[in-house]
């Protein structure tokens, strides 16, 4: 641990203005929880974050940001001006959830635990950023750097990081952001310093179709697909560098009494290591090929053979921020100073994009605890102590990065 | 071949009134083809046959049927009164297709071949029945028996024969129908005298779900389902009695970066033999069980195990009309007298219901040729010679059954 980072964090934490900010966070914790519930109950499926985005924009409006607006991709961006002549750093959380429209997003409360799809990943962070803005305002803190606050779209799934990709590669802030912090999911102990690379495919298996009884014996794309998914499920992958696969979403077929002519599955392949990801991708392609060949060998192709149409639907670059980088050290010092353990992880987050471009970036937690992300049983715990300590640690990290003006 | 059946058919075919009827069918063949196109282009997905049903009812209105109406299940029924004191026989075709709403049902024409989903199975038959009615009217033919003409719903797939089930078991004509002819699909050479039994299941595989990367290693219902489908695809079944299976429609999952918590597949199991069907069903149940157990053994169940929820969605009774029954003999004699070969088959049609109740029933063709049923490439050939000969053969069968009044 660098003495410089620890000293910087200590200095921030000891300052009366930071203490005032934490007092505001503490006093307004219930309000923050209400914001979490409000935002969680506005569904925000992939490619349809618009309603939640506008709600967040309205909630952010009171907080003195300049140029608060929705950009061309659907991100909400707003600048909190620093003392002047500083650089621009960015603090983001994502608007989208993995859950399709129509999912029940009503929050259920059980003591300090709140249950709802998307509540921790990443809705709590959207409310935490608003709480930070209120605390900074109330404590009268001016930073050295400008801070661009962003509620971005398209972090999950087929969104393929489109929001942050736009921010760094196309939007008006392109080439202006010096460092990036994404606040994503509650747990403080996991600091993401590396970008898990991912390749995502939709594979559509096509065949001649036909009557389930009359045409029995013809090849079926369903059997080819099942064979491919089944083979993938038996592929060994290393624990380190962590490498994973998932057959995630499926569909197809027309009627229970018809051999389907088209079925599809979405696949997600990931690795911390570009080399392992390439190896897994090659194995995956070989499996699709082998399963199609096996089906065409097993049943009749007299009305046509089964084929596979492989479309890449996601490609997230790998990358990393060195563990000795100032940004990582600030986060580690701030989080440990607030009583949490820390460990460094690779993951696939909005930070993939800046990491892959060589811009320092990390993911930190939003405070408190949570679990079962991406499942309908997702939950967070808003018990105030760990929730507030986490929010204070995150704010200290942001202030260490952006500097506090004298 | 019974002399009685051949003699009856010969007498009908030699009668001036039948010849007039065939002349009308011939003269109006183009109109019948236009009716096929009109009806085919009104989509008629399972459980949503309403628009086509009403269109057919309007088209039938000119033909002197009494009590022409839609029944509680959605069938269109209309009685053509006989000479009086006769029994009631029923002639039916089905309104529904296997294709879901939104399928392109525009008819493409290539010479005498017409291509469109559902055009042969069973839309042509709906137009043929109208042509028969016009021919009977124009030729002034009165039958001995009353003939109930029916355009019924729910023959395909999950419809599970609901239209004809209602007709025979609940509706106003329950207990009144003495014999049943369903006109289904073009080919004349296939006379269905036996009902293929079927068992249909929707199997939903559930699991804990989770993040595709973070929760990698947890059990996935997708892998269990793929394994089950894959195992089913390798089950040997006898050619005779013909026994078949299909994994037909599938769906599930929420996002490409989530291990799904729920996926499902619809399965169709059939056999000419109740004993073979039971054997296949047991094998199927064993496979589901084995695949669930295998997945729970292969990956972690720490957040919950994979389970399978098996729901029966179709159960069509087997049955048969003896091949020496008068109705079968009439059809065979009429069809052969019109220059077609005949063979007897087992299938799953609207005739399953009366057959299972011991009511004489057969399926005959609507004339002409066709193929690729239940696929998007479905076609019929309306080349007039085979089309008209088929229609005449069918009409002769109906008249032999219902008797011609002196």
C-alpha cells in the first residue's frame, strides 16, 4: 500500500468538509433507500432504459450539475464543475438491468433486506450517486477536477457496453475523460481492476422442418442445438485465469406437432485471459460444427440439412488498470480505511472500455451488501452501518481522484 | 373390396345428378382456387381461428344450410337437411393452422403450384366443402341423411382436437352424429382409418439462475434441457407400429449474461400402438429424470438444484375404424374409381375423437397434390385434373355415406 494513497485518504477523511458530507449521507440514508426503491420499480430492460433515464435526470436536476442532459445513445450526463483548470474525471452507474420488460420489479422488504430484480445491479448505485451529489453540495466541497456524472445505458448483455462505448468513442466528452470510476453493485470488498473479455454469439440452427409424425426421421435443428449446448456444458475451463461459458437464452419452433425449422440460443463466453478466450471461442465453433454434422449424419437430409448461422452479438475488450496505479491505490486505501477487506478482480463492466483504451478505470461498490444478481431473487441489505460506510468509502475515493480544492 | 360399396359408388357416379355436380365443380374450379387463396391469406393460428371462422361462415351463408352458426368452442356448424327421418352424418375440415400469428401467409403462385403456410393443411379443404355445397345445390341433390358441415377449430398442436371434442362431447350435436368424415390435406391416396395416439408435454426446467460469469459453476436448467433433448433424439423407436417423437418448440432465459432460471420445451410423442406410446412415454419420463440428476451432479447446487416441471398439454386417444366398415369401403371404392391408388393409414386427425368413441370415422383428402405440411414451404398443386377428380371422389364418398334420396 502506498503511503501517498493512505495519506491522501486520511487527509480527506479527517477534513471537516468530508465529515459534514458523511453526516449528510447518514442523515439522508432513508431518503437514499426511498430513491433506490423508486428507481428499481421503474423497469429498465436492455435497450429500453428511457423511462428510468428520464426519472434519474429529474432527480439529479436539483444538484447544480451543468449540461445535465441525455446524449444520443441515451446516457444521462451532467458535469459538476471543479475549481477550474483541472482535468475531467468520470463517475458512472448503469441504468439498465438484465430483466426483460414485464418482469415484476416491485420491491419486497424484509427487515433491512430489499428484494427485487436489478436492485443491487445497478439501481442502488444510481441512488448513491444522487446521495453523493447532495452531500457534496451540503458540505460545500469543490473539487480540483471537473467530475462528469453519468447514468449510462447498455451495460448488461446485448447492450454490449453501448452507453460507455458512446461516451468514450463518439460523444462530446470523447478524448476528455482522464479517469473513470464505475459504481456497480453493492459489495465494497471487490475492486475491479481488470476487464474480463467476452465474446457473445447468437447461433440459429435451421433445418427443413416438417410434420412431427409424418416427417419423423428428418433432421431437426432442435437436436443439433441440444447436442451443441450439451457438449459445451462439458468443456473444461481453467479456474485461473477464470474462464466461463453460458447458454443463456433460447427460443424457436412453431408448433408442438412440427419439427422446427429454426431454433436459436444465445451464448456468453468469457475469460480474464485473451488467449483462453480465443481457445474457448475456437472450441465453441468446433462444437457447433460437430453438432450440425452429427445431426445430419444421424437423421435424413432428404428435405435439406441442418445448418448453423453464427452471429457475433457482443465483443467486450479485455484490459486492465495496473494494481499500483494511483486510482486503484486510492480505492483500496479508502475502502480499507472504512473497515472493509479488499481484493482485486477481473470482471466485465463499463470499465472494460476505458481499460481497453489505456485510460485508468476501476469498478467500486455502492455500499452495503447484496446477492443473487441477475436472478429474480436479487437482494440488497440497506442496514445503515455497512451501507453508509460503503458510501463514505466510495466518496473518499472519488475525492482522492478528483482532488479537493483548497 | 366389397361389391356393395363398388356398386353404390358406381350407381352414384353414373347418375345424372352427380354428373351435373361434377360439371359444376369443374366449371367453378377457378372460383374454388380463389377461395383457397382468400382463406389461406386470413391467418388462423391455434386458439385464434376467429377471423377465418367468420369469413368461412359468410362464404357458406349462400348455400342453404340451416342453423349456420358459431358454437361455443368456435366451430362453424351448418346442417344440410336430408329427405327427413334419416340419421345425421358429419363432414368436417379444420380452420386452424400450425403457424403462429404474424407468419407470412401470402400465397405465392408458380404455374399450378400454390405456396403458403397452411394452404394444404387444411385450408384447401375448407374451400372444397364450399364447392361441394354449391355443386349439390346446383345439381338439386337431396340426401337421405342430414349432413352436418363443420369448419372446426383446434385440430393442430395444443388445440388438442378441442373443436371436434366439443362437437362430440358437449355441443348440441353430441350423441347425434352417426358417422364422421374429415377432409384433411390434399392427397387422395391416403385414407386414415386409425387414430395415432399422442401424448404431449411441456417440460419447464427450473434452476437458481445467476450471473453467467460470477455464478459460473452453478447448475443450469439449459444444460439439463439440452441433455434431455439430446438423449430423446437417440431413442430407437419401431417403424411398425409407427412411433415418433419431436422436441418442437422451446424458449426461456432472460439475458445473455445470466444463467437462465427457467427454460422449456414442448415435446410430441406418438404411436399407432397404445402399448408403444406408453413405452415411449415412460422412456421420456426416465430421460427427464436422468438429465436433471446428471446436471445436479455435474455442477454446483449450492444456490438450489435444477428441477423439471412436466405438464401434459395434449392427450389424443387412439382408435380405429375397421377396414371392412362400409364407410372405409365407400371411400376406397370412390377414390379408386376416380383413378387414385389408396392405402390405409394411422394418423392424428379430427377423426381420433369419434374413432375413440366407437363412431365410424375416416379422413379423406381434398384433391390434387401437396407437400411440406407444417413447414413454411408448404404447397399444393391445383392442376385441375387431379384436383377435380379428387373433389369428385370425395363428394361420391359423402353421397354414398349419406345416401341419395330418390
